[in-house]
């Protein structure tokens, strides 16, 4: 079952999309006119400024909420999506009361408790905090990759190419070597240096076909060295994999380990290629 679309923290910080959505909703003047004035909310720390604190005005967090009308259900869904996305973010200690205070002020047309300049400054600061944390993670992963590749490359059964690609022949094939114009049919099992499996056709029980040039640089190089029928173990340095960006379960700066079995080379004129 597909989940509802999620609003990422980056999206919220960059475009304030949620604030734009809730600001479009008009509160009932007759209803808001009788509401008691909200108690002052402390917005002193960076986390409070990014995720606005104590609501006051009799609002009780986690009180029973009616979810009967379409508007109520959609409103709850928006809140769940935001909460799910930011719950695991380690760059901000989200203050839920402050967050809800910002929503209520926008929906009800209340007086802003922070200026636009203050909000922009807080967003900029939290963005820099996140970037610093990400750079630190990449540095750790790069060092882990360097340590692994150094030790692995020292093994006599491992060959290291000029690009830094490392391979070990597990079983030698006698078939043709693919070229950049060919497609290949392979079985593979990919892990990080700590053994975490991030992708595996072996586990899926289904080999895959793709153009030789349609994969990461480490694969493109290795495939052209492998005779069909071979099974190799590859150790791919970050520049020949996903670099500092990473992808999915693969963190930035990670070395990749693959066991690759080249089952078949499919040339452009081959009937199989059709």
C-alpha cells in the first residue's frame, strides 16, 4: 500500500510549503474573536525557532481529536506526514508544542511570534548544522573505505587496476568479454564493507540484463575484463561507485563489494538482444 506523499524537512525549510498551505485556510472571525489570547511562547533556542513552544490558550496536546469530516482527515494526514518525516531527523530536536504553535498562528491569522528575518536565519543555521553533520558522516565513511581497500588490496589474490578497482577471480570463465556496445546478463550480490546487503539479484532469485555502460564506473570497467562464465568479487572505491552522494542504503563515501557472475554477453546483433 502506498503511503501518503511526505513533506521532507529540506522541503519545509526551503519553501515553507506547509505554511503556505495552512495560510490559505481562513478561520471564522466569529470563532476566533472569542478565543483567549495565546500565552507567550519562548522561541529562544535554534530548535524552537525552526520548529516553533508552549501553546497556552487552553490547548492540550494529544487531546481527543474528531476525525470525521474530509477536512479533518486531510488535516490529520498532513500532520502525520510532517511528523513521520522529521521524527528521525537528528539535526533538530523538534519541539512539538512550538511546531503546533506555528501552525495555529498561520491558520488562525495570529500575530507572528518571529519575524521573517529571524525565521530565515534559523533555517539557514539548521541547514548548516545538517550539512556539517553530513560532511562528518562522509568523512568517516571515506576513512572506512580507505582502510578496507588498503587491506583488501594487499591480499595476493586481489588485482588492483590503475583506476583503483579491485577484483578477485572466484571462478574463471572462457566466454567472450563484453564491450561497451553489448548488454550483459548477470547475477550479483552487493554489500557494504560491514556486510550490510544493499542489493542482490541472488536474493531475488532473478538475474538482470542491462547495457554494459548503464551502470556505475566500477562495473563498466570490470565487466569488460570478465570473460562470460566468470564469477568475480569486486571491491569498488567511492569514486567508481556513488561517490560522496551515496544512493539509497549506500552512504556517501562508501566502498562497495560485489560478487558478480557474468552469465551471458548479449551483442547488438544477437537474437536475444531483440
